[in-house]
C-alpha cells in the first residue's frame, strides 16, 4: 500500500455537475473558520473551536496540505474533503491493516441535505482510485452521527468494527479499491 503520500499534489481541479474540488486559496479562510467554529459541524468531532482562537491561528491560506480539497459551489467554499494518512493503530489492529488513506469531510450546515457531500466525496474517491489504483480508503464516524452513517453507506463503505473512543461508540469502515471510471 502507498496511500496519498506518493500522489502528485495538487491535482487539477475536479469538476462535478454542481461542484469544484480544488486547492485552498486565501478567499477560503472565513469559511474555514466558520466550519471549525460551528457547533453543528463539530457536534461529533469534540465540539467547536473558539472563533477568536481560529482568527489568531488559521493561516492566510488554510488547508495547504496533501489530500485536502476545498469544495466550492458557485465560487464559494461550502466544505472540505480530506484524503489523509490513516492514523497508526496498535499492531495487529484490523484498522491498521484496512488501508492507509482515510476519508474525512466537513460541510457548512446551510448546505446539508442537498447531496453535496455525496457528490464531492464520490468525486474525490474516484480521483483517488485513478491516482492510486488498488488502494482502499477507510472512514471513521460516531454511530450517533446518522447523516455520516448514511453517507458512508452511499459511498460504498462497509463496517469492519465498532469500538468505544472519546466517550462514544465509533464506527470504522472500509471502501475497497474501485476501478476508475474512464
């Protein structure tokens, strides 16, 4: 397995029917702060970060790292997709053996329920399948996060295990490698 670490970065913008997945720009800073300060967005992620702290610490161009996409609708950032290295687990864990790349996503609450997360994640996963054929992708979410659980199913993730962490039941799934669409 090689994961996202060996993929040429950044790729050309990825266009879907309604969205553009692209590299971060300075104009995304305010939306990035809003995502991380939002109580709704961060309900299952340990809670929001204080806006004043974010204003001080977020760089002029946030999210400039390998595997990090801005999701744009009509010229404005509405969320992010991350294909990031999967955090190491204890030796022998099925989580470590499942895959080296983890999918993450955040979307502004006003965009929820319109299929943007499904559309953007599908595009990012298809891009990854083309860039890293044969590589599976893993995903974590809290079982209490019903929308994220539905999205994982729509995207083709299957459950490998559930476990307790951060005071809540966590779901861990894998999406096998798919052949890229040509």
